[in-house]
């Protein structure tokens, strides 16, 4: 039932977006699966007919059909920096925390 509902949502997204927007971007890559499945059912192919890109590099992104291009963020490092700032604040350290910029990287796969 959930797969059928996901396919239906994907069809609605295609019907709404295809005429003016030949691509999909989604922060939650798990939801892109319904879009790519609906595209395949409609005879559309990524990347030939549209581009699909995600933004959290979940493990299943590489197993999708087609494998999803994504943007990888080092969320472990982001969490570590914030946790260190919280611990320092709780320890009475009133200095401004220093955050090292976390540079995202593109993981190019077959969906673009």
C-alpha cells in the first residue's frame, strides 16, 4: 500500500513539475524514489528526460534506479563541533565557539 501511495505521489509531482521544470531536487532522498519510479512508469528516464538530485547521501541513494546524484555533508563533523560548543558552554567557557566550515561535496551518479 505504501509503495502504491508513493508511486501516486510521484505521479502527481511529475504532472505538476514536468512542463516547466525538467528536474527534481529533494532534501529527503527517500522520497525521490517515488519520483524516479513514477518517471519510469510514465516512460521518462533520468537523466535523459529529467535530472534528479538529492541532498543527504543516504546509503540507498547508490542503489536507486538510476543511482541518485547527491550532495554529501559531513554531518558527523557538524554534530561533533556543535557538541563541543555545548560542552564548553556547560563547563563555564564563555568564549565564542569556533566552527570550522564544513564543505559539502557533489557525489555524481547516473541521475544527472
